[in-house]
């Protein structure tokens, strides 16, 4: 039959009349599932192959608003008999909000294009979260490393994203864990909001400024993060939004806060959070069966968490330091195993070396950037200026109450307004009472910094205790050398910083707290000791660095300060300053074990040398040993 004789096909009336309605219905079903009636829920079940459960849902009149609250036990009571069917049905329903239509895509320099759940977007679009745009991630480090311009804002988004990636990976790999959509959202929110409480210049604020101005207060930024999170939810009316996405209040809010600040009870017996050996489970947000969820955002067990993954990758990127840890490999191998009576996140045995790489990279960041000698003195100067300005700055809080810089932490309305901008506020103020603080900040801008004197360390197996920190400047000023000095220096002319360097758990090896699994039995958790990984790993996991600066910057004062410092090192039996032979050549020979024999031999002492030093040390006053 020729083309001209073919009968033209008339369009089916249903073809064009029903298709648009069907498409419209599908779009509606994906974006407005909370508005479904019972029949629309049944239509959803038919579409995904769960026709046999229609009558069960219809009989209980389950509408769309109830879907987020369905649990595996609810389905069992409903009449869904087999575990496999219940899990499949839960996963199918969870896809409605785990992959919502209205996600936003953020282009992150570290993680690429990332999708953010609409509930998280609502949290991001609040004044309390947007405040993090104006707080430098690395505080005063930006004054030394010009690339370190990133802020707490992007770091927090990165942690929220990684928290979701890890918990979703565990859920897909191990459905038997019964990770619900509520668990996933709560973990993501905790990652997003874990740093809400940081003050100006990040760790400088809670590590230096607050201890100087509120000496009787034990306060950390995590305390403010909890208070700020509560303020964020209540002041923006987000309770309704949280409920609309399936969260149960107040239970899920408690779970989120516990992930940020630890258990709200006092049942943490041994300082390891959810690893407490006591029989009492310290957390209220989730039962012991889901203990592994508390190891994602802030891991109190071994320190391996998504917060660390993001700041290591992000800080290395902006500082120009190589990152030797690949968190994406951890995501591929992470699974939950039972250890004792609790479930912990474990990784493959072959990843043990990469875990050491993570902590080594963290230590490298501390040595090269976070504890850089110029960074530390700049932050000391900023902190000193803020202390001077504290009483002369007024920040309006709740009900019009006026707060100072140091008391703003008690009022989240005032604290929301406190950012790194306080630096410019003081610097350009016309208030004559701020002149001394302005002078210090202007010296930072013009690079007129306090002078570096030197660095030393305590002898092995000893440490300087916290109670002694305030006495160190007095000791340096009192360490009069045998040679005469042209300048007299007072304790207030010195700044002595004691820097604790470790792998995050003081003298302990954090990898000893990590559990691994083997390919042959992925459900059995095992320990892998350091000697099983490599013979080239650290023998010690903690040390103290003592950094000394002089506020007087003239040449004679600096020269005198260096001689006092060398003499102090001799008196305290500290390590020899690197430039000791140059700045005080008449003093260093007085200490026998400092003498340089110009030997090409290794640094390791001989047996006779070790015996000599032990005998010499026994004649000196003893320092406190590690507990």
C-alpha cells in the first residue's frame, strides 16, 4: 500500500486529555505529598508495586501527613508481616523527602556541586546562621596566610553535607540498622549547626578572650552553639517547619543538641561520651541501638568525624598545604559493627594507615598554621585589645538590655550581632576610651608586632600544668643570667604561650579507639595496633611547645629578653632554643648536655649519655608526670 493510501491514524481522545493530568498529578505527588488524601497515598503504593497493602492503608485512613512518621514497627502493627517488605516500604516512602524536588544546589570549592535539603536551606536562611559568614574559620591566621579567608559559614554547610553523605551511606549499605529519615535529617542539621556558637576570630574567643574576662566561667563555643540553635528555631518559628518534614519534637531537637554538645545528663562516666562503660545510656535522643549516630558529627570515641574531614580538606585547600587524607575512601568502606553492647562505625583493616594520615595531616596544620608563631602573637594582641575594649562596647540584646563583648554570650540576641566586625568597630571608633585598644589593633595592621624571643619544650615525660601557666612570665623575668644586662624587664613585658600538640586525645593514640573489620568477616570488629601498621609511626602522641614573646620591641630589650629566655631554659631543664648559641653564646656552654660536639652521629643518645642525663635530672626539682 502506498503512502498516499494509508489511513491517517486518529489520535486517541485519552492520549492528549489524560497525559497532562497524569503528569500534573505526578508532579504534585512528588512535591506535595503532605497534602495527599488516603486515595492518593494508595495511588502512590500502586505506582511502586505495593498494591497488596492498599487496603491496610485505606482501612487505617493513612494520609500523606502521616507518611513521615511511619516506622517499621508501625507497619508491623498495620499488618505488613515480613521484615523485608516493611524495610522496602519504608525506603520507598522515605524517598519522598530524602530526594525532594525543591533541593538547592550549592557550588562548594571542596565538595563540588552539593544538594541541600529544603529544611536545611530554611535553617541556612536565618540571621543566626548567616552570622557565620562574618567569622573567619581560622581567626587571626588570615593575617599571616593570605589565602585563609574562608569563614565558618561554608565550613558548616560542608559538615552538614558530609554528615548526610555518611549516614546515607550507612543506611544504604546496612538496611538492618533501620536508619530513618528522621535520623538522617537530625544528623544533617547537627552537622550544619555544630559551629553556631563560635565568637569573633573563632577559637581565639573561647580559648583566650573569655578565660581572661570571665575567669570563673567554664565556657566553650559548644555551649553557645546549643543556646544559639534553640534561639534560631524559636525566633524564626521553625518548629512548624521541622514537624512538616517529619521530625518529632522535642525528641529530635534533643538528639540534635546531643550530637553537638554531648549528653544532656551527667552519666558520661569516663569522658568518652557514648563509649561510657557504665550500664546507664547517657543519651535521650536515640536509644543505645543507634549509638553509632553519635559518632558522625562530633566523635567523642576516637575523633574521626565529618567535622574534622571538612576542616582538614578546606583548610589545606585555602592554606596551600597538601592533604594526605581522603575521606571519600572512608565513605566507601564505613560500616557499623557491634563492639561489646554498642554499635560503632568501623572501616576496613587496609585503611589503618590512612587513619594515621588523617591525624598526621591535622598535626601538620597545627604546626604550620594554627600554632604558627606569628599567628599566635597576633591573636594574643587581638585578645588583649578586646579585653581593653570590653567594658566600653555596648551590644543591644533581648528586651533592649545592653551587653559587653564578654557578657554577650549570655544573650543570644546580642551574640548574634557579635562577629569579626568587632575589630573594625574598635579600630575606627571615636570613643576616647578605646584609644589603647585601637593602638594595639593598628599595630597589627601596620605589622608592628610583639617580638619573637624563642621556643622550647619541657623535658621528656613531663609537662607544664595549667595552674602554672600564669607564673611563667614571672619566671622568665626572674631568670637573671650571670652576664650583666643593659635593660631590666618586668613580667608584664613577656607573653608565654604553652601550646599542646597531640593527635586529639592527649597522650593516647586515637587509632587504638578505632575498630576495623576484615573482608572475610565484615560484621566482626577488630583492633589493629600501631606495630601492625608500620614501624615508622610516632612513638609519642603529645608534646608541649613553649613560645615566648616580648612586648618591648627595641633592640636592647629584645636582646636582653633572649638572654633571660635562654637562662630560664637552663634553670627549668628545657630543650635548647634553636638559636641559643647565637643569641647567648656565653650561656649555652654552662649546660653540659647542650654542648655541641659537631658530631655526625645520629641524634639518638648513647646508653652512657642517657644514664648521665638521668643522674643529672635526679638532682633537679621534679616536674609533675603525666597521669
